C-alpha cells in the first residue's frame, strides 16, 4: 500500500479548540500554525475559536445529567455535532492565575462533559465523544517555564485538568506543550522557533493517527512523511 493510500485510509480529524480574547495573540498563531500543518498533511481540522463564537461557559441546572431531567442546549448540540468523529482534541489557551481560562473550563463542563454523570468517571468508556481519543494541549504564559515549575503550576494543571480529563473520559493519551515568556515584546526569532515546534508536533500527531502508536514507536521518522 502506498503512503498516500495509507493516509487516506486513516485520515484523521483534529478538533482545535482555541480560547484567547485577542485575535492577534500568540495563542492564535499557535492555532493557525497547527491547523495549517494538519491541512498540509492531508488531514482535516474542526476549528473552534471560543471567543469568536461568543461561547457561553455557564453550566445550567437543566444541562446537568446527574439531576435526571436534563437536555442539551442548542449551542452545546451544535458543538457536539462539529466535534463528532474527531481523533484528537487540541486545547490552546493561556495560563491565567494558575489554570485554564473560565471559558475553556466551561467548554469542558458544558460540551466535552455533556451528558456525563458522576458514575461515568468510573466507567469512562461511556464517554463516547472522547473515549480512546487523544488530548493535546498548547499553553502560554508570561512567566518562564522554570518559574511555573518551581511554583508547582505545571504539576497542578496536569493533575486537576489534563490528567483528570484523560482519566474521566477514557482518553487514549495526553501531551502538553508549554511556551513561557510569551508577552507583547516577544521577538520574531523566538516566535518562529516556537511555531516550528508547533508544526512538528502537528506532523507527529498526524503520523500517530495515520500509522498508529506501535508503528510510531518502531519508526519515529514516520512523522517526516507529513512535513511540508
């Protein structure tokens, strides 16, 4: 089977979920770079810019499946329809006060967790949307990665957000790329270095989806097949 036939047979869908209020932010550059690399690799992207969508993060009583008589809100139903069939969920956001922005947290509560009940955490295979899918996060901070690690921020976010999502929804894997010292005076050289890393990660994720984890472990160079 040719490479092209293999890619077409295992075409992946990437759900890129961006949460930053400034269209000119570096987070937007990350999202655009990731999307472009995936499209160049022949895979597909579902792009959800939460601020551009005006997404409402507030979970309502009527949406809580644990209370019994619940229903999907219209905006949540739209999001679930858009995300259906995605192989990897890519969360892109700045670290604010040690955690994800409220809008991203609300997206997890209202959309990714729609219909979940407490017992579902014990049986995550029931999380149809996310079960056996990949989680990939890109985060930015004005502080250095060294400072964040020293303050315990990395371990804290991994524990209460990344790892919890993976375990609760029965996801396959979790990767997190962190970019520190991202401020208004970020120089072009540093930005370009970071964005090349984003592009390489996108190519690697495409390869993981197309060839499978076992093949990637046997031959890490497979990701090069997706380079532009």
